C-alpha cells in the first residue's frame, strides 16, 4: 500500500512531465518554423538568380552574318589616291547593301530591300571602315566578312522568336525568317562572345549597347565616394567615441547620425541637386556630383560601423598604452585605430556596396541621361550600372530585356566581389579577444 506522501507527488510529476512535453513540442515547432523560413528564403533567392541568369546570359553572345563584301574602288577611292580623308568619308553602307543584294539577288522591290538591309546592324559600316583604314590594300578586293546582325536577327538566332505564332503577333516577319534560314543553311550565321557588351557604351541599338560606360561611371563615382566618406567617417567616429564629452549635444549628434542612416536615399539626391548643382554650379550627370551625393548617404553607415569597431577594442589596450606614458591621441592612433581598422574597412566596403546599388539619388542629379560615350574624367557626363539597368528596362525593344538582365548580372558580380573583399579583410586582420 503506497504512502500518502507518494500519492501526493504523482500529480506533481504528471504536471512536470506534461509541461516538458509541451516545451519540447514548442521547441520542435520553433526549429521547424526556422528551417522552413530558411528554406523558403533560399528558394526565392535561387528563383531570382535563375530568372536573371536565364534572361541575361544571352547578352554575352551576339549573332554575326558572313557576307561577301566587294570593296568597290568607285565607292571607296574614286580618285585612286588612297587618301585617308576619302577612305574615312566613303559610303560604307553601300558596301553592306551591295553584299546583301548579292546574297539575295531575287530581292528587287524597294520595301523588300529595306527589310533586307535591316538584317545587318549599322555598326557594320564602322566595322568595314576600320578594316579599310587599317589595310587600304583592300580597296578593289573582295572579302568574306562577319558583320554584326541586327537585334531581331539576334533574337531569331537565339530561339527567342516563336515561329509558330501568327506573323502579326511577332516582330519578325516570314520573309526575314526565310532569309535567315537561307543564311543559316549556308553556314553564314554564327554566335560569338559579345565583346562589345563589355567594352562599349550605351546605344539606341540593342545589338550595339554595352555596359563599359556605366562600369567606368560607377568606378569613378565610387572612387569619389570612398575618398571622401571613409576618412571623414572614421575621423567623426574616432572623435565621437574617444574624445567627445558626454553631454546633450553629443547625444543629439549621435541620434541624428542614427536617423540619417534610415533616411530614404532619394532625399540625399534632392539635397545634392539643391546644394552641389544649383548652389555650387557643378556639372550635372557627373561622377563628381554622384560621388558627393553618395558620400552624404554612406557617411552615417560608416560612422556607425566605425564606432562599433572602436568599441570592440578591449579597454585594457587603452589602459596599457596610457600606463606606458602615451598621450590619448597616441593611444588612439598607434593602438586603438590599427586594431579597429579591419572592422572599419568592412563597414566602408558594405557602405560602398550599398552606394553601388543605389539609383534614386543619382536620378535626381541627372545621371539618368542617355550617355553613349565612356566618361573620361570626374566631370564628364556619365551614368552608373543601376541607372543603366533602369534605362534599358524602359526601352521598348525586346532585345533590351536580355541586356537589362545581363547588366544586372554584372552589377551582382560587382556586389559579390565587394562583399567578398569585406569578408576577406575581416578574416585576415580581425583579432579574437
């Protein structure tokens, strides 16, 4: 027969066991929810990257057509002097048209000829001019040349045109498809790596558009941003963390710095428009102004991360330096700052990565303008990669869709490189206390 004490403990054990079961069940549910959230995030990230890559990898290849070009002497060098001025001003478009007519002699009507000439990009004229200027002996000769195809032909070669759709529902008519098929059957169609996409500037023609102008503009803008924001941000963080007195003014400054980090980026664009362009008269759409605007935007982030890096240095470092007779300035410059520099660099690179992906503040200072030339200096007209993506995404031509995704891939590559540099710097120079 059990004792009264043992009988009284049974309900308590049962309650404790039930409570543990509920607690373990809640813990399992919480872990499952966390794993599900991570899995959903990974699925969405993979989906986004797959969509961008699937739409953009085609921009890294370009279609060329092989035509027999007759460098007619009457067109290129009527005087027979091989003068460079005559060769530069010659009608190279006539050579391209003649090569197309020779390839399709049955095409004689003017509307069909216009459609036939649209198989080849206008860049073919520049290509032929460069060949003749480099080798004037080509005048009077006949040569098989690979010429850049028009964007519609490029889409057709990449299988992005639905041939089964009615002719009225696609931007490539049946005769163009027939001409393309004849060229392909004669091994006169080839896809090559699109070097121009990485070496050329912007263009109204999709097959000639490149990202190099935007890449150079982004680099120049980031150089100005880093040259200004990093020293100013580090100096402000050192003063606020190491030397500033603790009073209401310092607290007000710290609160405003934290608030500025959350201000929408377009507000900094409006500030840059009012101050740097309208007041100081700096040129619009210039990397110098873009760098100044992005400096204002990234300063709060760099100050906050730099202060966190300074706080991470153990107080014993400061106490040891001061105990050895070092002044407060020497303590900071010789001991605290070198130890906190990896964290500061990491914060600066993360701030630069954020600045690289911003477009809203740069739209306000005119960097949304069409700029075909590659910028040559800080005051030259330029655009940046995010703005280039924005411009191409609004273009009506179907070929700009893959150019937009290709530019996004280049932008993501920049961001990955910058974030990888931040990780490498932290792992290489960070000290474990």
